[in-house]
């Protein structure tokens, strides 16, 4: 049986590919502090399960390809509270933010086209694009510059006749960067100058710790070029629900997107029922979650500042921090921590940084840390990381 070259060329996930090493470590009795994956430990609002328990239809039939109206109305109301106004025909429910991203890329790009991203970027972006024979064209940012965007001139140099969209995460994954007004205006100018699509992945909107948040949806000049990706996964700690959505005011985009939605029939009915209920969660829940993650951000930042020769990003949003480590190879270091190192039977796992880059050789000495653990566990995890750096034979 033939295996396609296309699928063989796809990248493995830097977030999940070391899981077998962690499994072996746990089987040997080690406790592993997981900083590798953005899985919140915050309790999912009870409304989700309660709404599913009350579901009393006799048949779980095919749903609407666009999404169940109860959920679409809930999303519309949520955005109205953010002072962004979408009609029902502008909102499409998807199987998580991941499907939202793949459908956006498929609708905007043909095989051989390019999507512009800023590296380091969420690793699955490349897989989503390459699945449809669309190429990633990466613009470099650096740890030394806090992973801020380069100049408009540098970005413009990367735009080619094949570029059809810019894909941007705000707040950022893996860096935690929240874009400034100036950076957003710069992106807007380029999008309009070249009539590109702007895919704005804004799933971490509630997780901003320093100052106010501005969405690309608050920029009216982008109305016909903007596609917003959203999800209940991180906002309501419901990653396994796999419910996301796409929003756009561009009628042509929405018309063609609907074909994709019809082709995969519909999203799961019960998860949509639960997701609609999540949107009734009181704002106090999100305020409390924000406060908790700000505490965790401050905890990991303080702990990392004490580790010699480690350069860390200064995350203002999401719950990730990108670090530059004094090691020869961060992936080898990560495996060594799981296989050969522990402190009193405990070790730590992170996502190697090279998987968040497109440019060959970049990110080899970097790592993404997800501060999704309680503060006391984060302090232990970074202490173990520091001890591991002292003992690691491949230290620079």
C-alpha cells in the first residue's frame, strides 16, 4: 500500500513527539512536570456538562453544516460584548480552532501558494498549510528582541506573488507576545496594500496581563480581509470539546467556506450544546482565570530570571514563555531530562523550540514552556530545570 509523499513530509508535533519518553519515565516511577502542552488545569465551567445532561432529543441527527443556531447566537452575543458585530451568516462553527485554521487556509489558498507567518509560530500551522500543499513563508523574530515584529520593510520583502494570507496569533503562541497598536497598524497596511487575507488566531484573547487587548476585529479598514479564528478550548478550559469557529464579514469567503463545512457534514451536536452553555459563563470566571494565570506568569518569570544564562521572552498574554537555553540542543536536553535526570524522583518536560521555526537551524537551543501548572509546581519545575542545566553534559 502506498503512503503519500505529502503526508510523509508533514512535521511531527514538537509539543507531543516526546510523550513516549515521558511515558517511560513515569513507568519507572518518576514524576514529570508537564510544561510541554497548553492544557489548562482550571476546572471547566459546570454549565458544559449540565447542558449535555439535559439534552433530551430522541435522535442525535445530523446538524446544520454552518453550526447549531443556539451556538451561533451565543458567539454573536459574545462578540457584541467585545464591540465586534457579526451577523449569523458571518459565523461558522468548526471542529476546534484547528479545523478553523485548516478551512481558512484551504479557502484562501491554492496549492503552491504561501502563508506568511512570524517565527517562532504555533507548530501545527505548518502542518495545516502543508496538508493542502500550501507553503509557510516565515519572517524571523529573535529572542534578543523579545520576539517583537521586525520592520515593515523586512516583512514586505518576504511577500511574494504567491503570498495569499498572513497568519498571526495574538496573543502569541509560543512567545506570549501581545502586539502593540503600531505593530497591528503595520500588519494592516501590508494586508491592504497587497489585498491579502489576514487570519487572526485570537483564541487567547482573555489571557492578557499587561494593559488592554485590541483585536484585529476592532480595525474597520480590515473588514473585507479579516478572518478571525476562535475556540472555547482555552477560554473555558474545554480543550477536549473541540469546538471553534471562523468569523468573517467577507461574503465571498463565507460562501466558499460553506462548501467546506458541508463537505464535512457538521460538528458534533452535544459538544455544540455544551459550548453554547459555556458562553453563559459569568465574567467573574474569566476574571478569576486571568488573575490566576497572571500569578503563574509572574511566578515562572521570577523563577527563570534566577537561572544563569537563560534568556526568556516577556509574555504579556496567553500562557507560554519562549526561552533560549545554554545547551547544544534543546531536544536532546529534553530527552536527557526524561531518561537520565531527576531531582528526588521528579523531572520536567518541555516542548523543544526547533519545531516552532521554519528556518533550518533556528530554535535548536530554545524551548517553549507552558505555565499551566499551579505556582508551587512551576517553582519546582523551574528549579529542576535549573539543576538539569547545571548537570547536563551538553551545556554550552
